[in-house]
C-alpha cells in the first residue's frame, strides 16, 4: 500500500481532531465557575480558558507518546503551586478549606487544558475530560456565597448530558421520504428538551439557594462527626486537670534539622498560680517586635526548627538560646518581661521555619535569661494563699546551703515519693496541696510534678516559674529530630543568681515523653506519609521563594526544549527507513519446479525479462495476444494459473508435500500440451 493510500485510509478512519462542542461548553462553564470562586482572581484561570478555546481553532496537537506532555505537566504544576492561594486556618477540615479547594480546582483545570491539546480525543479520553470538568465545577461550588452558581449549574448539567452522546453507538438512519418534516420535528424536540432541562436546572438551583443555610448547617454537623478532637500546640493557660495532653496523638508539631541532641523546647512560661490554673493567658501579655540582639552572631552553629502546626503561633526554643533567626517575611514578636514567650506569624502558609543558635552550655545567659527586676523576682517567689501552709513546712527540710543543691534535693524528693500516672484524681481542694500533703501519695502526671517544684522552690526562697512545651527525643533518618503532639510536657525553671534560669524536670523517668509504656509506636506507613508531605512542602516552599517571572521563564524554556526534542524525534521516525525483510530462499523442490517452469517458458518462446516477474510478464503477454491465437492465449492462462499456485506455496508453506505434488502435476500437464 502506497503512502497516498495509507493517508486516505487514515483520513477516513480516524476520529475528529477535536472534542465535541458540548464538551467545550462544559469546559468553559466549569472554568467560569472556578474563576468566580477564587478570591484573588488568579490570571492563570483566564489564560487556561483561552488556551482551551484556542484548541478548537488550531489543529496542532501534542504527541500522546512523547516526553513533552509530562514536562509540560511538571511546568504547569510548578507554576500553579507558586500562584496557589494561601491556606486558611481550618486545618481540621482541609476538604472544605478554600485554599485547598482552589488549588485542587486549578490543578484539574491545568490537566483539562492539556487534554484538549493532546492527540486525537477518542471517546474514553473525552470521558476523562468530562470527569475533570465535573471536578472543577465541584470545586467552584465550595463557596460561602453562591454568586453565579445558580446560573452556571444548569448550563453545566446541560453540557454534561450533551457530552454523553459521544459514548452512544452511531446508528445508521434509514432514508425517509420527508427529510425536511423529520428534521423540523427533531429540532423542535431537541429545543423543547433543552428548555425543559434549563427550567428544571434553574428551579433546582433556586430551591437549593433558598435552603442554603439549612443545608450548610446539616453539612457542618456531618463533617464535625469526622473531625479530629485535638488541636496541635499548647494552651493559652495551663490548668491542672485530670489528664495532661488528653489525646497524645502522633501528629507532628515540630521538625528539627541539624542536631540530634534531646532537649526541652519551651513554649509558654507562667509565673502566676490561681486555684489550679497557671496564668497569664497569651492574649493578656504585652508583645513587642523582636530585638536586634536575637540576630545570630557570625559563624554560629545553627540548627533549624520547622513549626508544622500550632494553635498559638508559638516559637518553641531551648532555654540556652543564644540567638534566633526567623524568616525575613515572618512577623516575630517577643513578650516584654522575664518570661520571653515568642510568637511567629509567617506571611504565607502554615509552616514557620526558624534557625536557632544554642549557647555553649545549658546555663548560657542568652536572650531568654536576662536579669530579673524586683517586681519579676517577687512574682516568681509568690506562694499564693490557696496553697496549704504545710507545703512550706514540707519544703524547709529540703533546703540546702546552695540553691543548686536545693534544686537537686527537691527533684529527688518528688521522684522518690511520688509515682507517675497519665490520670490524676486529687479530689477537693488545691491540687498542689493535695498532691504534696496527701498521705496516700497519689500518682499524677507532669503538670503536678512541675507545679510542685515551683511551689517548693519558692518556699525555699528560690525564684521559679512553670513551663509548658515539648520534650524533643525522637530521632529521624536524616540526622534530626521529630516532635509530635504526644511529646507535650511540663517542667519548671529556677533562677540561680550568677547563672540564670535553669531547667528543673522532676517528672519520674517513666513519665517523660519517649519512655511512657502507653505511647503508641510510629508505623512505617505513618513515616512514609510524613516523608511524602515533607518532600511536597520542600518543593512548594522553594517555589514560593522564587520570582514568578523566573518560574514562568523557566517553564517556557523547558516547554520549548521539550517540544523541540519531540519534533526532532518525530522527524527522525518519519525518515528512518524500514528494516529490510529478510528474503527466504525456496527449498530444493520449489527451486527444481522453478527451473523446469523457466525451461518450459523458453521452449514456448516466453522467456521473461530480468526486470519483470513471471506474473507481470505473462499478464503483458496475455494483453498482447490476439483472439486468433487462441492456443497461445490458453498456454499463457495455464502458465498464470501455475504461477499463482506457485506463489501461494512459495510464500505460504514451501515445505508442504501435497502442494508441491500438485504443482508438479500442473507443470507436467503443461509440458504434455
């Protein structure tokens, strides 16, 4: 078959080069809904919509087998991640988060645009494109305000139903005697069906809009049944409750890179105790901008802390902090006074990355250990009246000549006389007093040990305060640490003149995070999911730091290179000659038959030319033989029958004995005549 014949066959068998107009309407409606939903009106959506429209005007298509489509997908993904809207704070309901919904809708829109420009859109792939349209439109309906949804929904439903026609088998209609009348009835029926569908769509949309508040309330109640009951981070105030860290989940709060040293990471610092509650709350504190002294010195050994999620936007820092360096686009505030609580609000995203330079020793006089004022010292020495006076009597025998010795003595006393338990039931009265003075020595968790240390130290004249944060202890494969919500902990800090604040953790060894028997182990599946999430966040954060012009230029260059490579490969494939078909020589029997046939042709005066085959020569001779030479014509026809049978055997089964015997009989008959 020649190239022209192949082109004719392909032209008559290949499907149309573009999807149906119904699918175009569905695509445009979905893109319009997505554009009205996004708050920031990203220009990427109109550009993708224009590209979809141009696919119906320009016949050029990308190859469905080359690498260009995957390279273009990667470029689109990178640019959309760069332009993606920021997530809101609804971490418990990521599936109704406007930022996540917008990003998913834009990713589906990018894939839909690419599908419009890929190869021949057969019926299965048009089904994929219709599913993408539905996903985009579903994302656009996740809005607090309906906007144009009640108008776009009927149009999209109509376009989706019309697009389903591509899956119906094409039936040949019988000819009719009245084509004009039949066409008019068909058009009237289709018009009535479209009008009815639009009427039903608008009525349904109006009904849903009138019941929108009720439906939203039902949906919110249903989603609440699946929502996690825990938050990530510390509480604004700390109350001595029956349980500390009620649901110790495996959710990651921090990721530490650059060190594997176990450490206490302080988040909230309290110095006021009132009837079982430590205050002040975070919103009651005076915050100011980060001072210049927190800038890391040259050649400082920094390690990085990634705050993944936190409900108070706290920075979790070691006590021996020498310097701090946060993202330049983040807002960092520090509490005025001795407590030194630090918050950080990043400009975009939920993660906050900051670098810490620790001091040379745990007793370093860093920015968190500045000297106390008289009022601050008095606040850290106050034993409130609700604490039983017998607590002071208990503390006096534990007092030693030096403050450091007193610290060690109090911690050793608590660990030797009290046991750890996640559940603490103190009954009536002040929790600290009951814990310390009850003869039954009730077991309790870290909050009671830390609070007792504070009150015993204050009773001995040593300033002390109560700390909540995390105890970092779980190593990772990359040489760092990971901190989970179950690693929440409470401890105390004591002020030693000439040294500064020092950590005092009196919780028994079996009660510290990482040593509790009830802690759930981390599965390999959990670690794999965390690795995937970290990789995605790393790529996303890298793209966010780039200029959008740089990303657009890089994406355009990569796409151009991909198209060039694909064009070169396609051109080489077109000009590459087909591999020669190996010629199979006939066997001895067929070769003997061929030689006898050639001799017979010679005796008949019909020796063929070297440039023509047997059949070509005999056909030419048959056309030149006149009707008067009937005998000659019969010989030529007989020879043509032999050549036909010979070719069937030669290129079929040349070793078939029956076929060879039949050829021999036919040749003998020709010789006899």
